[in-house]
């Protein structure tokens, strides 16, 4: 009888402990979510609000005096649309090229029968920690004739050692060796096995590396600043940066009420530029979330 009472009390205490733990975990998760979401929400509502109200701290959760001046002024720039198109093309082609070189490399390094596997892995890892520097990279790109061309935003930086390691870990831990042996018995060669079995079973890691690469290319502006001088080839991020810098320079040359108006318009354009540059890539994530979570977890459990 005493043993039964003790078991019942233990279950009650354990249930209470689990409940408190769940409350703590969910509370922390909600707090973390709010800390991440609110700055994004604030930027969105600030882009539609009166900049004077934003500067005075009167905008918190909803736009004040709905205004589209920032977006109107931003999209008056004809170069915005061309740079938007350039960024989309760079992102699509660059992501495809990155997957085409990193996924096969990761799979090859995951094969235990690869001759010189350790040395090849070392060859990939050393440049990850020791880079050649900006000037040597610029000279090499120039020698290859990629300077100020479309391909300079796609080819030179397609190989990523980090992505290759993630892909190698995924293939090592997720694809059973028996699958390759069974395919060999059926007369399947390496290339057919890779395209017929490995790729269809690797949607998770394809989504992970594809999303990481797409976000990186979409947000990239430094490479374009260094390697592109043709305005027709410049991506969105670099064009937005140039417009905002031009607005700041114009503010420094004016004074009085005109300067105040320009300052308010400049602030609205800043918020509008953030929304314009981040919204498309954020809309892509929900479609890849399932594969993204699965790929990250599998690729990070063990080597």
C-alpha cells in the first residue's frame, strides 16, 4: 500500500516537473521568437509610417499615417528594376552551379573507397582557413577574363568547403552502404547510382545548401563592388547601397526645412529598401522549411 502511494506521489511530482519544464521551454521559445520577429515587423511598419512619428517613438505595433513615399521614390529609380532582375538571375544560376559542384564533391568524399580521400579533404579544408587575399583573387579573376562579366558573380565563389563538409556528413550518415551494393548487383554504375538513387534521396541536403547559397548570393554586394563596374550588371544590394549613400551625400549639402524633408524621405527609403531586398528570399523559406530542418539535423548529428 505504501509503495503504491509513493508511486502515485512520484508520478504527480514528475508530471508537475514536466509541466513546469514545458512551460519554461515554450515561454523561452516565444520570447526568442518575438525578439526575432519584432525588429522585422518594425521595419515593415516603419516603411509605411510618417518618419517623424517613427523618429519620435510613436510607432510600435502599427503604421502611423500610412505613407508610400519611400517605395514610390525608391522605385522611381529605373536601375532598381534592372538590378532586381540581375539579382534574381544571379541567385538562380549561382545556386544551381553551387549545387552542381558541392553536392558531387560531398558525395565523392563520403565514399570510403575514394583513393586519396584524406588528402583531397585536406586540399579542401586548408583554403577554408587560409585564404589568398583580395588582391590575388582579383588578379586571378582578371586573368581568367571574368572581370566585369555575368559569370564573375557565379563561378569564382561557387565552391564552398563548409557546404561540401555538410553534404559529406549527410551522405555518410544517411545513405546505407547496402543500397550501393544492391545497385551494383543490378548492374548500376557510379553515375547512374548518383543520379537515380542519391539525388532523389537527398532532397533535405539539397534544400539546405540551396537555401544557404541563395541567401548568400541574394545579399551579396561586396563582390559586385569589387568585380563589377558595368551598371547594367550590378545586383540589387549594391544599387540600394549606392542610392542610400547618394541620399546621405545630398543631405549633407542642404539645410533648413528642405534638409528635414530629405532626411525623412531618406529614412523612409531605408526602411523600404530593407523590405524590398529581404521580402522575396523570406517568402522562399516556408516552402523549404521541412527539408531545411531535416537536413540541418541529419548533417549535424555525427561525422
